[in-house]
DNA sequence: CTGTTAGCGCCTTCAC
DNA sequence: GTGAAGGCGCTAACAG
């Protein structure tokens, strides 16, 4: 592999001059620039980013640490991140934590050792330790999707889960449902907690009680078994609120297997829409989160902070959620 | 940020000794190891991977260059790659090309400058130039999903598109369909071409002619408009072969909008299954590719080559495709 | 078992 | 406008 010195020798200049041509900084005569560029072509020279980064303390790499790229919600977020990063000349290293605090720590450590310029973090478990670790290395972080407990010490870009859940529950109530069960994600994850809070607030405002409050995981299996639990109870609620897309699909499978029709026998609403490219007949009434925008915005925020363009105090950006009424909900008879 | 020298000073040893402790190589007295480890904890020392890589010529980073992470097929492949990489202590940088040769070149160049240890490439357009570029840098590549023209100079891990398409078409024929149209992806992409070939071979063996052969993109929109074209023709075929998952969904939407029932009025088969976690009632008869295995296997192959464990001559690994018969196909009346 | 020397490839700093 | 010196943090190669 030719180095900057080989180019310099061939062009008859000093290595630093080649460096200046490559990075397009400092004053260079058009003529020397030409000569250097010719030498670069000649040798098929490629700069070694490692050496550059070691010296310049900038890697142009961002870490994206999320729970599971297999969930289309996160896929879409990741695409937003990628596009924003790419536009600004950054590359993205992706890590899956599968909601494991251990994996999060392991990945984070690896990313910091790789000297990433910034971290986009969807915190698994208690994020305190993770964020402290990142801060100790003076690396900017933006937290994605989830609220942080206590005082804000980092930028957060998330969606209005509480408001979305409130509106979604209100929709069910406005359709005449008085007995609404919630199949929630895990307690302690802010999106779960916020959706629960929005659900509770809507019920309270309407003077209703929760028909059933069940906690599980953000998975298909969990949705299936939570729904089964609800269906086993008597009296059966008339509507189901699913805490995310996988729970919703699991619940729908349970309903199908129990030979219950949606929405005739049970109305169902979910959180997170599925990409239109995957669904022939969109059916589920959902609170749709702007996943792509969230990833894109978070990345822009992070890059702004890297460039020193951001305000000193951390920002919390909360994106609105859209209710999309489809055919999984009907008036209660 | 403390460096290896700070740790060495505190522990009263030479930097190289610290290095040996960190990397767990060479002989070290348990006692010095202890002292070094205490110093590391004390200073919250983190090795700088850039410097290490610059010296050792290993980055433990792989590039995954694919078309679009938003397609669940690629998402699943990516997860397979991630898991295999993670198990072997590698990180993955993900790049989307959107089938653009230009983007592919740009990303590839960036990845090589970053000194990735290996490249997993889903080639967009003509891969010759891309592969030459990678080879020029002496970086191992594994090509994913797509056949390469001409002599094999790199490892390839892909699925048996031709065989899958053959079996899928045979299934339609065995159901009595004699007029089968194909909505293909772009010409020149081997997966497209192979599926077309399998389709043609099955027809030929049965002494049938293709009802309609249409080329488009691997997108929802393309599937929709190709299907519309087919439906406008008279006589209408009795079955549709969709070149990938997005084309299939687009076609199904077109059929729905034309008020045609599947499978009563038209049988439909597709390539690529959708993850079960996304679908309540799997409906489409498909040729299902082992996406996760493909990503996993390709990564293992790449890492084996990095470690010098692989055979000298490039391998082509072809994974079998499974036909899953569901409810989008019916006997021709 | 531990240390010394040198250098990976580049860019920061300062000189001219 | 260009160059020389030095060092970013680490480890390969060689001693002892």
C-alpha cells in the first residue's frame, strides 16, 4: 500500500503538501496540486483513515446502539440515522443489545475504544451507567426514543408516547368501549410507562377503570400469551391496547386462534405502524411514530453537537404521534 | 484520556507489559498482571483501538454493503451478519447503496480507507470494478446473494434462485396453471436473471410458453405497475410470479384495486418470505430464502478467510430455498 | 518473564 | 506557499 510519503516522493514535494492537497486546506499552487493529484492517481493512493484519526482525533464514525434491527420500527430509525450520517460524511456502526444491559455495556465499551465521534443510544435498562461511561470519555450522546429519569444531562429525541396513547385510548372510548385492556411492554422502559400513563389518563378523564393491565415483553410471543390471559378472564374486555407492533401482532394471532373476530368481537389498537411496503391491506388502527424522522433528527442533533453548533444545554425533542384509524376498531355494540 | 504509558508508570512497568496484559498474550507473572490491572481500574484506562489498529494492521471491523436495510430480507441478512461478527469479536459498518453503482463505489472507498478487515458485498450493478478495488487493497471479500459473471475470484454465498424459481413455477403448473406471467426484477442482477431462468425452465419442461415477461425494479411501486400492465392485457394469465417480496405486495395491491380475488381469480407466488413476527395470517405462497443463515454463513466464511483458515480457492456456497405453500395459490378451474 | 527501540501513516506546530 | 520535526497511542521485533 502506498503511503503519503510515496506520493510525496513521486510528486517531488513534502508529505505535508500531499496532506494539504488531500484535505483541501492551506494554500497550494494550482500547479503543485496538479502534480500531487497525478501522483495520487498514478499510485492509486488511498489515505489511511486510522492514521489520520489518530492524529486528528476525529473518526467520522458514529455508533448506533439499539435493541434489535429486526424490528421494522428500528430498521426505519436506522435508515434515518444512516441517511443523515451519510449526508454529513459519517459512517455508522450498528449494535444490537436485545434489551440486555450487559450487551449494551459491552458494545458501548467497544465503540468508545474505537473512538467513535458520537453515540446514538436507545438505552436498555438503566441508562445512568452507560451515559456516565460515555461522558467520562467526553463523547457526545443523543438518546433516542426513550425518556431519561431525573435531570436531563444529554440530548433526547423521542416521540410523544404518552400523548399518542392518550389519543389512541380516547379513540376507543369515543367508539363506546368501556372495558379496555392494555398489553404493555416491560415496566421501567419509558415508552412502556408513558403509553401506560396515557392510557390511564384517558380512562380517568372518562371516569373508567382499566379492564386489565398486563406487562410483558415487546415481542410476538409476549403479545400472544398476554392476549390469551386477557381472553381467559371473564368478563372479557371489548378492546385491546397493544404496547407495540409485535405485541399487536401476537395478540391478533391469539384472537384468531381463539376464533374471535376483529373488530366485531374485539377492537384492537397498536403502537408503531408497519411500513406500507410490507402490508397489502393495512388493517390495524395504530399510533404511528415518525421513526425515520426520529433517527434523522437525532443524528442531525448529534452532528450539530460534534461541530459545536448546538446550544450548551441539552435539548429534548419530542416528535408528535399520528393516530391512524383503520379496520381493527369498531363501535361497541 | 490516560494512555498505556500512564498505566505503565502507575504500575511501575514498561508500556509493552501493559499491552501484554490487555491483549492477554506473552508470559506475565500473576503478580505484575494484578498490578497492571489495578492501575487500569484506577485510571479508568481504555485502549485506543485506532493506535492499536494502525500498528497491528487489524481493525476488527467488517463492512456490510447492501442495497437497502429497509427491506426485511436484508434486515434479516444483516442480523445474521451482526450475530456472527459479534461472536467473533468484530463490529460491522453498514452501508446502503440503493442499487446505485455510484453509492457502492463511494461507500466501498470509505470502507477501505477505514481499513476494514473484510467486506461483505451485495453487488450493485457490475461488481467487477468494485471487486478489483477491494482486491487491490488486499482485503478479503465475500459476495452475498448474487452470482458473479465469469470466473470466480471471490467467495460467494447465495441462495439457489434458479432452483427456487423452478420449483415455484412447477407448483403453479401442477395446480393446472398454463398461463403464468412473471413480474421480474431488473435484468442483469443475477437473482432476477436466475429466477427468470428457473421460471423459463419449468415452463419449457412442461411445454408451455410464458404468458408475459415483464422487467421492473425490486420495489412496491414497480410490482404495482407491472401487475397493472399484465391485467390490462387480454387474455389475462391465471397466475403471477413475483420476483421479490416488494413486487409481490405491489402486485397484490394492484389486484385488490382491480377487484380481483386471490387466489380465486388469480394465483400469486412470490420470492422471499416475510418474517412471521410481522404477519398475522401468512397468506402468500413463496420461495423462502434462508436470509439469516446466508448472512451468518457469509460472515463466518469471511472471518475464516481473515484468519487464514479458509482454503485457497474461492468457494461458492449455495443455500437451498424452501417452497412454502399457503393460500395465494389455488387449482386452476 | 520483562524491557528497549523503533515505527505504523498521518497531521499539528512551527519555521522559513 | 512549502517544509522539517515531532508525536498521536500502540505493538512488532528483538534483546536479555
